[in-house]
């Protein structure tokens, strides 16, 4: 640990120290792909060996590429919505504050095989893939012990019902590192069997925008009722409507991270996610298909104690990981067109 700290200190000094009188030697960042930010604010700083210094203590930091409007995931969403039995051609937006049975058909409950325990939430996005947080699938374990297997429960309302699927492969984002906290906190779980969609189980669509235009969204899960009752998870699936805030409200000032994360929470009460809700969706009803299909914009990553006044939670912004998700889930056009497995 000391060795790593020394290396970092040397790196910071060598990279960002520059005499202000030499300002004419500073680089001009590429306006389309880079931003000039403080060195410690660049999420790519640890993984690069060369930096363009653009100002005192600042470097040119690559910003995420915004996906195109016509994507493989948006075509898959259209395929999901094409079934008129499940998606009648009218809008019906639920304003209920309590989750009723089969309301949030995209909701997944993620658990361990041994010992059997349900630890996180997730979102069904494909007949064989569930979206969740990387910290839910990268777990510490004692030396010499086997890595636990994972399960996914779909179509459940109570914490004990629903169909259980085994996980064939867990796929955390390659740039996720536990020591980096919420950076790149996103993962996919590939199921061993194909999910058949029905009235209880439907996928959520992925976003076509960053989601900044949606002031209100809904978070859901089987997490704790209260931080003061750590052994009492919700017996039924619960949901809370939360407000999206500027990223500084989550005590973060990193502009580049703001492009990749969402800050949201309750305004005047404690409505928010809680322990056990990690990995779950921050979602809305699809603007075109209403309560037929959800659209997931965020993944529960990290938050404050859920009983605090005006709590805040950091969500991974799904929009900026579309390319990574699509390259795994929808590799070909044929897979996109056959994405909907309906019963």
C-alpha cells in the first residue's frame, strides 16, 4: 500500500506540475472528445501512461462517446414492443406509489447459490441477460474458498416467489475496480436458460438519451426498510419515486464522472433506495409504450443512509455504457431481431 501511494504521489507531481509562465506550452484539448479537468478528476488517469497538460494541475481527459440514436438496443426495444398482446397501442402510465404484483416485470433479484442469499437487484434487458452493478458480482471471499455461484429470480413480487435461473457467466465492466468506488459500476449476468416473456416477466428497454430530461424516475427493490433494522429486508417488492439532481448534490464535483452517473434522491423525505437495493434499476415507463415496457436509465451504485433527510444516491448512467452492453448482448443484427422470446 505504501509503495502504491509513493508511486501515485510521484506520478501526480511529474504529470501536473508546470510553471505558469510556460502557459504557452499547454495543450489545447480536442473539443469533441476531451475536456480539460483537474488530474484527480479524470477517471482514465490511472490507466494512461501519457497525458496532455492543458492547464495548471489539469490534463486533457477523454469523455465518453455518446451512442447513436439508432442502436441495436433501440431496435430490440421495438422488437419487444411489437407484440400487441403485451403492448396494446395506447398509453397507460401508473401513478401508484406502491408496487403492485406484476407491475415492474423487468425487476430481477440477484442471489448466491451457497449459502443461498439474495443480495442485490437487477434489470432484465434480454431473454438471456440481466443488468446490475459490478460491486454486486465481485465479492470478497476467504482465501482457499470457491467463488460463489449466482442466481437470478424473475417474476417475483414477494421475496420468496418467482422463477429462479442459474447464471452461466458474470461480466463486470473491464474497467471496474473496487478501490475506485462507483466508477464503471456496471455488470451483466448471462443466464443458462432463455427467459420466456409473459405477463409476469418482461424486459426493460435501454435508454436512447442520457436521461437528464427526466426530473422524476422510479427506483425499486427488495432492500431494507430502514438502516436501523439491518436484518429486515422488504418482504414485497417496493418502489420509490426520486428526483434527479445536479451531480454536486451527491458531493461530487467531477465533471467527467457527471457524464457517466446520475445523482437522485428524495426531496423532502426519506424516499430513496436502501441497503440491498444495489444493482437495481432507476427507470421510467417508456415514453411511447407506457406501462407495457420500462426504460432503465440508472443502476443503484452507492448512497447515503436511507433514513437520512433528503438522501442522495449515485447511479451508474446506463446511456454511456450502451456500446459495451450491445457488444455483449446484441452482437449481430439477427440477435437483435430475435430478441423477443414471447409466450
